[in-house]
């Protein structure tokens, strides 16, 4: 069985890179997953190395049926909505129901017969991956992630118009490098990222809470980043309410200013939960505007959550 490898991570940029050395893939909204497979033996790891084989047992069973030998796959576990788009909120529902109706979109091959091929160019690794998965990569629940080799700007326009999250640009000639770098770039259609849950505002409508209070780490300090009060199902409201009560604390975990109108009624919690949140923009004070809750993330520690800022290409 190949060992876990820290995944390559994409850098957020505003513009699609130009030139002929890029290939472009659809950006998925799910859980990053690296899978070690040797015959019937399968281990599926999160991006931080947690073993989630049991949580993704249906994916693991499907991988075991492919008769792969000593391979290490890199991809994203997602739930698809009725339009075929990856949905983070549907992914949360799928996990709560025992991992049903999940798909695994594989976009890289890191080892074959327990031998690393990370030094090979991406274009060659993807060709080997496509050949390895054969027809199974077209039928699911294990899918080969296809790409285009040119006109990433047109692809971005198409996926944004269709309601997808964005695209990933990857240098076709690059070897696989763990960690964040510029050989993989992500270009988003909107604003979405993780936030630490630092507290909640009480509700006047018989709900467990009116909104979650959010924070991000900046230079080691947890700073208030706004609140989110929409996007919760009834089940999520009840489950989150119970978890918030268990994490209750007297003092705010954030440093710096919290608007007085919010702070006076706030209920604070130990900063352990990580929420995926979509928002339209940031205010002049650096707070999220028109935020919508997408779900809790369990694959990223709270202390690793910071502002995701785009870099110039």
C-alpha cells in the first residue's frame, strides 16, 4: 500500500493564466481525498492525513472493485445536485446518511505498483490515470477528471454561467509538489471559504440561534470576520445548537473589535468548529456581506483557517 503524501494545493488568483503550458479542470466543492489502493485493500485520507475510509466506505468499496495495484490517487469526494454540480451542503447530507450518493472525481495519479511517479509531468500522469481507470472512470462513482488544454478563459465563463464554483489551472509539464504553490492555480466564480465559528447570536424566533459568529486567524490572532444567518436546514440548526452549547465559554476567543451591537448579546464558544461559507463581498471593515452557510468542515483544523487572498499571476 502506498503511503500518504501531503497533497498539492492551488493558489487563488483573479485571472486565468495564459500560454500553452496549462491545462484546465473544473473546480469541485467537496472533500479532498487521497486514496491508497492495492487490490481489495483501500485507505482513503483527508488532505491532513486523517483516515476516513469508513466515512467514505461506498467509495472505498468501488475502488476495491477496480483491481488496482499499489496506486495512490488524488481527487475530490463530492455530492452532485440534480444539475450535476458539486454541492457542499449535499455532501454534508450524504455523510450524515452514511456516505450514500457520493462520487470521487480523481484528477491525479501519484504512485503505480507502489512506485512514486510524482516526478513525471502532469500530462503524462493524467494519461496513465485515464488508461488505468478505463470505462469505470466514465461511469462512476469513481470518475476520471477530464480537462481542456487551451482557452481557460472561455471555460471559466462557461462554468460560472452554469453555476459551478470555478476552475483549476495546472502546469501540464510540472511534477507533483506537495503544499501550496503556483503550478496549480484556482480561479473562482464567487467568494467562498472556511471560517472558524467563534460564537452565536440568540434568536427571537424559537431557533437555537439567529446567526453564527465567524473568525479567521491573522498573524496568529483570531479576528472577528462577520456572521452568517442563512443556509441552515432544520436538522443543521438543531445539531449545531447542541454542539455550540457544549463548546460554550464566558469570554470571546477573538482579539480586536467586535461591533458593540453584536458583542452585547453574543454567546461565545471555544473555537473548534470550521464552517464553509459563501458570501458576496467584504465590507470596508473586512467583514463578510450576505453570507450563506454551506456546511461544517471536519477535514481542516480551526487553527489553519485564515483569509484566502488572491495573488497576481
